[in-house]
């Protein structure tokens, strides 16, 4: 299957509420129906939002969507999608606190303060399972860069590296993990490497891009029965990977951290 087999659709500067209306009106198309399921159908993990340590303003900000779909005779099949927002950003000192979470807050505040929204931030890139070896990620990265170039804006992304959540790397200090490189000098994570090979440069990292804190009872409600005895770190398989969570026996609280690696694409 060639790149020419796919179509691209963009939805620009739209609130989550308004994009839901668009998806609802067109849910006869499988790719819109799939997006409705991802972002608006309820599942138990939605309630994790209640345990975020930092605010998440994703539902309050204007978003840009890039959709890639395979055009069939009677329907369009979602191959992948990306979501971006805008912030005011000038250099590494302006990187939002708390990575992805902080980006949503900064986008909301910067727009409210009528700042120059001079930078796109990539919030999501997701490739459908059946299309993961078909260069969809490259299409989406290229389109994100094209959008930024078209509007004379920067493009930065808080990448969530999948290999961080494997048994080999989940217990490392995140500050050590971000330094790992392969023989070619790229970061060992394949998702970070794709961006680097596409011209992205390393900006920094944040250990608390997503952070959740909850009591043991709530943790077990979400993830099943795990044993926590003494204060310390425990490797548990949750959220589709291995996480090194921290248990505070005195407070009876568990903290889940998911870090990000910040990159900036050349435009």
C-alpha cells in the first residue's frame, strides 16, 4: 500500500465540544465513528482524570486535528490521527511545566491573555493497529510540520516514549533514560528516533508529564489486586505497560508518573 492510497483531512482551531458535533453528524463514516469512540465513549479509565495531580485543560482549548484515512468505495477507514494546540513559546526556558498536562493549561492561559500563539504543540499521534507498518506516522509528522510552516510557527512535541514502559527501562531514573542512545547516536526509543530522523532536535525532558496520585483502594479498583507493603517503588503492569509506581505507606498513597521527552522540529 502506497502513501497515495491515503487521504488527509484537517479540522482547524476547534473546541472538543464542536468537534464532537462534527463527528456525530458524520458518524456514518467509520473513521469519524472511531474517533467518537476514542474521545467521547466512556470507559472506566476515564475516571483516572479525577486523580491527576496537575490540571488538564484538554477539553477547554482549541485543537487542530489531522486525520489520515484509507479511502474505500463506500467508506473511509481511519489509519491514524494527530492533535495539536497552540501556545506562546520562544525558547527552552518557556517549555510548559509538567509537560503534556502543563501544555494544555498554558494553551488555555496564553489564549485568554491574548498572547502571540506562535507555536504548535503536538498532543497526540495515534496509528491504528492495522496501519502501523505503512508510514502513517511520517505522513502525520510531515503534515504537522507543514501546518506550522504554513502559519510561520514553531512545532514542539512532548513525546511519550513507549520503551520507557517496558521491563528493561521502567525502573531507571527518567533523567538517565533520556540519555540512552543507539550506535547511530539516536535515542533508543523508536518513537523518539522517528522524530529525530525527521529532523527534530532534543529540547529537554519532564518527569511529570502525566502524574496521578490515589489511595490503594482506588488503585486496586482501576488496575486489580497488587500488594504494597513498605514505602518504595513497585513495578506493576498497568495502562498497557510496566510502570514503576511509588507507594507511600504513611499516607497510603500511590503515585504514577509518566514522563515526556521534548523535541522541536525544524520548519
